[in-house]
């Protein structure tokens, strides 16, 4: 039977409710705050009938409200029904604003109270089922730190599982914001190297003159400002994984040195001729068509084939269909907790239509930023197009209407 904790300082009421409810509920009785909190943690009831005034000698006592927060903190799904006198309705309404399910006014009509308890139990069962289904859905659609249930993403998740245990180099391609680094991290975390470093180098963000030193390290005095010896990222990542992001931006001269490392697993620091053997897996990523870069003479063909032992091509968000709303809801749930926006329940119909039809040039990164912004700015229970930061022009362009 469902457990109900009845809290009241009136022993007569406790006995009355135990007699009235014990055929349908496992009734636990408490006559004080301290006893109630002890039994709450020991017995873990699903329902609580709580007297607003636990000190009947003090008409202004609000001890019942004071322990409401502690009850809800113990289990947010607990349904608390406040029991109050006719002269304390304002206090009961305050309790509802703080999370109580409902309130009931003395003198107690047991049959009416049973109806409230049954409704609370019904709502609680619905919430539990929704939570279970949400957790099942998240388990099904979440892979490492990626979200997706579309055919393309399920195939990519399967491929990641297959290739992670090997040491094969991987080339990840896709538009900016599609999650290339997340794929690389997933491969690393599922590999035997997971307890060793995962090191990221953005080849397009570091000037060529510094990138060689970042990758391979340098000796003291190797160049101006080289005051001390420094290990490069490859050396730091020994036994782990290096993720070379935007590999297409790397100069031809550095491409030669990366190619040598892939062939021989040996590097030399800048300013040194001493070879250093390393055990590092290379995963590279690009948002460019490297075969076109090869034709233009800007990327080495032999390096391309060394890097692309395994190819993973990430689809843009606009081609991922059902994943769009899955991601929107995932980011909503993530950021509404962070921003204290629990009142936000979802998106308006127009916002959903817009997201499904929008071209998402910034892909998943843009989606995350727009939803996070909306959670902070919205004052409503549903997020609309303007909270997502879409202009009238964007609405006209992507939906053909406003």
C-alpha cells in the first residue's frame, strides 16, 4: 500500500485519520517537526498530510510551512496536502506557492480528504511514469555527450563503438558546430586510452610560427622568447589522444612533420635533433573539402590518406529531422535548471515549426546558444520564436510566413 505520513500535534486527529485511512494506505503518524523529518527519511512516504499549525497554542505558528521545503528536498515527487483551519487559508495558499499539492480545511471530512489523496496519488503516478519515460528516452538518444535518434546519428554512434578500441587514425568532417570535438572525445573515452590525456589543438586558431612549437615543443633558446624547454602537445598526450581540429588550415611544411609522426611515431622538438618516440592516437577534423584542397595544392594527398583510415562525416543539423526538437528539449532541460527556469514547460507550436524549418547555419552550437538565451529571457511558460532570437526576416525566410 501507498505510505502516507500524517503530521499534526493533535493526537485526536492523528488517531482519527489513522482509523479512516488505514484500509487504503499504510499510515505513519508524527506529532512534531523533528519526528516528521525522522520518519520522512526512514519510511520514505509518497504522500504527506501536514498541519499548517503544528503548535496549536500559537495561532500564528507556521511550523508546517517551515518544514515543507525540507520535505520537498527529500523527494520532489512527494505530494503534500496542507491541513488548515478556516482562519489560516492565506498560510495554506502560501504553502501551495512553495510546492504543496493542495490544502484541506478543518473540520476534517474524511471522504473529501480521500478524494484529494487519490488525486494526489494519481498525479504522482503520472509524474513517475513521465520521469521513467524521459529517462528511457534520454538513455536511448544520448551517446556519451551527444544527442541523436536519427538514422544518421545512430549509424555514427555504432561506428564510434566499433572503432574506439583500435588505434586507427580518424578524420571527422562536417560543418562548424556539428559536434566534431564531441565525436573525438567519445572515441577517446571508449578507447583503452581513456585514462590518459585527450589534448585539443585548433590548427586554425594558432599562428603558423607558434603552431610547430605547440605541437612538437621546443628547446631552450630555439627561438626568440624560448627561455625554457617546453613539451609540445603531442608529447603531453603520450599514451593518449590528440585531436587536431581544422587540420585543413595547417601549412604544408607542418603537414610534412605530422605525416612523419604518423609514419614513424617519432617527433623532434624545435631546436633539437633528438628523436622522441611517442604513443599517441591522432584524430583530425575539418569543415573543408580536403580533396578540393588537395587539387588546389594546399593539402598533401599522402597525409589525407594517412588521416582518413576511418572517415566520419557529421550531417548538418538541418538534415537531422527529428533530432532538432530532441536537441531543443535537451538544452531546455539543461539550462532551465541552471537558470532557475523550472516554470518553462517547452516551446510554442510556432517555435517548433520554425526550428524544424530553419537552416541552422551554426548547427548544434547555434541551437544550444539560442535555447540558452531563451531560457534566460523568457517570462512565459512556453518559449516562442522571438525568445529564441529569430528576427522577422528570418521567420519570413525560413517559414515563408510570420
